[in-house]
C-alpha cells in the first residue's frame, strides 16, 4: 500500500503566540516553527507501516512557503521515502488544501492518506474530511488506533462518548489524534541524510487549483484576559471563598 | 428572511446539549430554523426538537444505515437539503466536526469552524491558536456552513413550540465506512460539557487508583470529572475525559484543576469557566495565572481535607 501524508508548517505548539498590534494576525517572525504535532504522529504511523512491510512507499507533501521545506526535511529524517513541496503563501484555507491534495491523489494514487486531525494554528479540523468528500472515499477521523487488513484499514476513533471503530475499504482517509503513537526523534545521521534528499517541487497553478480565499479575515484580537486571582492559604479559606465570595458551592 | 438548517445530535429521545447551543446560535443569526434529525427509531428526538420554541419544522431521516451516524451516509442528506438554506449549523462536537466538512467540500463552501460569536449575517468570531487569538472572519460563500462552540451559546430549552415533523428521503448505505462497534464510557455523574461544576485531575494525581480522590470530591460537589491530556495518556481515565484544545471545551461555573500545570492546550478548554480553582504543589505552575483561587498544596493532603470539610 502507498501512503500519502500531508504535513503543515505551524507555529510550534509550545510558543505562546502574540497578536500583532495592527490586528492583522499573529506574530510569526522570528518564532519557532515546527511540523504540526498531529502530522508528526501521522508521519510516524506511516513510517511504522512501511517498517512493518505493510506500506511500500510513504510520500510526505506540504503546501506552503519555501521554508515549509524544513518540515519536509523532518519528515524525510523520520523515514518517509519522498517529499513534495507545493509552493503557496501560508494561510491556504482547508477547502483549497483539500483540492490541492485531491490533485496530488490523482497523480500519486495513494491507498491511504493520513492527515492530522487539526492544524494547531487555524484549529479548523476540516481538511481530511474535505479530501475524503472530494474523492468519494471513506474517512476515519481522530483515530487512536489503526490496523491494516486485507484491502481495508480498521480504525478506532476518539469520540465525545468514548471510542468507536470503523472498517474502511481503501483507498481511505484517516485523520490522527494524539494517542495514536509517540513520534520518534530523528537520529542525527538520518537528519544529515535527509538534507541531501531531493524535494519534488510544484505550484498550485501547476495543479490547476484556485486558492482564492473564501473567508475574509477582518481582524485578529487577543482573547479577553482573566482578572488576576488570589492565593488562599488553607482548605478552609478556599471553601469560605467559594461559598461566600464566589457563591459557587453550597 | 433567511433559512437555517441545524443538524441535530441526539440520544434517540432528546437533542444533545451541543445542538441546543447550535439552535441558540441560529436564533442569534435570525431566520426560519429547521432541525434535521438522522438516525434509526428517533421519533422521540424529533418530537423533542419540535417542542422547541421558534423551530419552523423538523426533518426526520430514518434508516438502519443512519443508526451510527456514519459520515458517509449522513453527509449526502445534508448536502441534498442545503440548497434550500442560507446557513447550515451543527455543534462543534466530534460528531459535527466529522460530518460538516464532508458536506462543505461537496458544496464547495469553506466551512467556518467552532464559532464563538455572531457579529453579523456573514461575520463571525472564532478562536485560533488554542484560543490565544480570536479571529473575526467574513464568509463570502452563498451558503454558510458553520460549527458552533457550545460553551459560547446558552442552550435553548424545550417547550413553547409545536413544529411539524416531516419524514424525508433517507438515502441508502454509501457502502464506504462500516461501523464495527463502540466502546462508550459510562460515567455516573453529570455530563462533562454541561456540568455546572467540573473537577479535573492531571499527571500530579499519579495513578488510576488515586483518581478516586478526584471522583470523591466530584461526588461531593455533584460535579463532572475531567482530566488533562497527561492524565489520559497515562491511562488514569478514558479519552473522553480530556479537557483542552484537542479535547472537550468546558465552561462551568466552577472548574477545579488538581495536579494540572496549566499548559496552553489545557487552558484552551477551560479558561472560559466562571470561577477557576487550582490546587498544585508548585507555586510557579502557570495554572495559578488563570486561577481565581489558588491553593499551593500537596493534593494528597488537600483533597482529603476538602472532602472532610465539605462533609462537615
Ligand atoms: C498538539 C497538542 C495538543 C494538546 N492538547 C491537549 C489538551 O487538549 N488537553 C490537555 O490537557 N493537554 C493537551 N496537550 C498537552 C499539554 O501540552 C500538556 O502536556 C498537558 O496538559 C500536561 O498535563 P498535566 O498538567 O496534567 O501534567 P504536567 O504538566 O506534568 O503537570 C503536573 C502538575 O501536577 C503538579 N503536581 C504533581 N504532584 C502533585 C501533588 N502531589 N500535589 C499537587 N500538585 C502536584 C505539578 O506541580 C505539575 O504542575 C496538548 C499538547 C499538544 C502538543
Ligand atoms: N498547508 C498544508 N499543507 C499540508 N497539509 C496540510 C495543510 N493544511 C492542512 N493540512 C493537513 O490537514 C490537517 C488538518 O488541518 P486543518 O483542517 O487546517 O485543521 C493537518 O493536520 C495536515 O495534515
């Protein structure tokens, strides 16, 4: 089976983002950028499938600015076979990303596409489902387990009430959740080797996809701040405050 | 006047609270509100929807292939109806998140996810970067597909309405995803996303056995139990207890965080709570910056003491 893994360059999960004072977005200059954490998990899963002999080829693809190649290098260092960069400004919307990925699927004919369940910058949680719809393929979203079968994959989804499992005939789409696996840290020799590997490049125009945004970003603001609280010195004081000041318990 | 379709989630008898919040959001947008119910033997849920004031009609699609809300079977129904509406709304639950983008792509619409505020007929606010920034976005699509952050809209109550229930064409099994089974956790206490009080435990709790301490306090306060990702990853509690950017969003009157450090991703799911209490032995833990009342203490001493004090 061939696996395609779309990866996104995002502000690192442990950076506290700052909103630009002109309200045009969040500050990304001189900020640590990383592969979307969910996509790392997707890459890890794909590489494990290949190590197990289930997958024959793993291809990573990113849509983004030139610097997004750094994230492809990470994917290569983790063990993907090929990397594709489709150049575009940052901020391509999920619908357009899904259309681009669908065009990539036309070329690559993957059996399985593993995406992150959400990008931690836009928090959209849309792209995988949209790609599945465009291709008419089955989807398993927010998965914490994946078992390959004969022409199928069985996935366990994390849902609001617990877990649910689905059997998906391939080609199929799955979006991964945090508990699927623990991604590896690439070893230094692999990082060095990844630097020399070719990256296949194209543009959204090459693929014939219109990426004009549908949403106009009017402004970006800081969330309302919480007023600072107090420290209490004992359990009794805590209960007193909750009863008599905040009046949230009896 | 615009027409709004709300895709409902239900337990066969009643609409889920996230859907009741999506209906509240629909009221804010303003227009004729229809509710779509899909499932198998869910006439009671349809009656519940019909009893909500301001609902114009309830559309009911039933069939075995809809029992488990498999996206591949539900999305085509919404897609077929969407042409008659200006808006299609659903709660930003795992159900809504699963189905709605599938509809959006088919309709060539850029969905607006997880909105927390309605500014005007086409402009909405939504959190981005785990709620560290709020984006105001204007949709240019003819049909607006929206998922709604339940904690930002107060659930509507049933009663006062008498809409008609109309059975509609339910399609057939798409033959794509096959539902294998579910492993739903049974918690006895109140539901996490709607409980007025939530007590959550983190890595500091140390083990599944020690989580008894959290459950006991929750029991005394008639609270729901939540957890940080670290506590779920360590296997102390099931996945559906997770509060945060990638778990559940809660906004109770009182949120008690015990042995939780207060990572950005955890705060994303609870910082809209009215009153936040933190119990942590590290006085520098970031959770104290969000807490209205912070108690620097070892939880293994503080929780039994709290338990006792609440008894007395
Ligand atoms: C993409 C992404 C998404 C994420 N999504 C989520 C999410 O949805 N929800 C979430 O919660 N996390 C999420 N995380 C993880 C998050 O970054 C933190 O790792 C996690 O919240 C930490 O959990 P914790 O506070 O329980 O553990 P820790 O950070 O280890 O904190 C444990 C705390 O317990 C205290 N403690 C220890 N012993 C005691 C004691 N005896 N008495 C009192 N206090 C004690 C310590 O002082 C410490 O502050 C996500 C991370 C990523 C990268
Ligand atoms: N620009 C992009 N390039 C490659 N993959 C992407 C891009 N944007 C989103 N994705 C994929 O889609 C997933 C979900 O993103 P989103 O729908 O934006 O939350 C991500 O985890 C990635 O796997």
